[in-house]
């Protein structure tokens, strides 16, 4: 009877550890997959400037949608779809059909 009790505790401990590891792995993969955006290549590199609450355009690729729209290095993106930028955003969240408020350099 005692052996069965020890074996039962050991197997429950192993199952709990496996379940905890699987839960942690699932959470990490979920967070990674939701933070990673599918790449919509707009053709510019940017950096968030916290003091000005804007995205500074650091580079524009040749023949890209950004270049065709007239975006230039040094331009500042102040907001999108009539919303001001208060926190860093990923440019990949911007996509076709999104209106931007831009301050040209």
C-alpha cells in the first residue's frame, strides 16, 4: 500500500512538471506569434522618438511603396488613421489603406 502511494506521488509530480513545461512553452510561443506581425513590406526603416511621440524615417528603399508615396529620410510619422503616436508602434502594423500624418524634413 505504501509503495503504491509513493509511486502515485511520483507519477503525479512528473505529470505536473510536464504540464507546467507545456503551459510555459505554449505561453512563450503564443506571445511570440502575436508580437510578430506578418511582414507587409512598405519599404522604410523607422525609429520611435519618445520625446516627440513620432516615428523618424531612417531609410527608404528604392522603388518601394514608401518611396512612391513620397516618404523621405528624416520625415516624421506623427500618427496614423487620425491617432497620434503615444507609444512605439511597428511599421508593420501600418499597411495599405492606412492614412498617415507626416511632417516632412
